[in-house]
């Protein structure tokens, strides 16, 4: 049975970029709880409005709601998954093992990066509203300003929570909650640490060699 991958890293540490590479190059399915929550907001349901208020402050949405959304959107028997943005705390890591993976194999990858670099990365991040391609206005500009290289859409957007004040909260929440998650996987011998400041291809090769 092939291992699922669990990506752990601060916002902006490159999880989404690697996830795209694993989807394109290795046939993984990418499940991002942040994307699932943003889709919920777009529906403008009562639940979506509640979620938006929490996300706009950079706080975490309730564990119970996130696991429900996750379970409803995966089929572990059919695909090898990348979990991106889940787990965010120790309780979620334990729930993922007990209620989702149920003993199935997984490798947790920690994207290590200097936190001070992240504010710059995140304020310059733009995402294609059509196909989801990720750009950075400094390090990975689209070839034609304002136009997606992949699909030609001119809808390159800044996420509402990629504004500087919200970013600082998100990074603080990450730092406050990640240590027990890393310890949990380390103790189980399932943690792989990668230097998130290396080039995306190097990171991809490093993770690929372990899967
Ligand atoms: P992300 O796209 O992973 O950076 O997530 C954006 C926001 O969605 C976070 O700041 C949280 O408000 C919320 N979120 C995403 N994943 C989770 C999770 N596993 N648990 C709780 N909240 C989450």
C-alpha cells in the first residue's frame, strides 16, 4: 500500500507548490482544508459566513467542522493523497490517524523555513482564481503581468487572509500549535524535515525519494 503524504508548514512555506508538483508528476490527489473552507465561503451559506469571520482573523476553524469537511471530500481507497493544511494541532493529528488513515501508511513532511521570510512571501503571493496556479510577485512572476501562465486567466488574486495584519496572526497561531504535532510524528518515526528555502525541484526530489 502506498503512503499518503501529510504536509506541515507555516502559511507560505511552499506546501501548495509541492502539492501541485506531486499531483502533476506522481498522480497524487491534493486535499487542502483551506481550499475546502474557501469553497464553503463562496457558497455564501450560513456556515460559510461563520467560517469567513474566523478565517479573516487568521484563527483556526473548529476541529469538528474541518474533519467533517475533510471526510466528505476524500476516498482513501481510491487515491494516494496529500493532506495540506491538516492537521493543524495535536488533536487533529490524532484524529487523522484514528478516524481517517486508520493505520494506513503515511509520511509527514515538515517544511522548515525562517518565519521572518514568510511575511514577504505571503504579501506577494497571488493565486489564479481560475486554475489555482500560485505566483509570487518577486520570485515567481507570471510571464505576462497579471496573466496566468497556465490558463491565460487575468484573474490573479490576493487571498483575503494574505494581508499583513492577518498573516502575523496566522504565523503566530502556527507557531503556537505546531510543536506538539511535530513531536507526535517524530516519536512515531514518521517525520521528514525539508529545507523549504531550497528550489522547488530539489524539495520535490527529496520528498519523492522517500515515498
Ligand atoms: P490555509 O489555506 O491552509 O493557509 O488555511 C487558511 C485558513 O483556513 C486558516 O488560517 C484557518 O483559518 C483555516 N483552516 C485551514 N485548515 C484548517 C484546519 N486544519 N483546522 C482549522 N482551521 C483551518
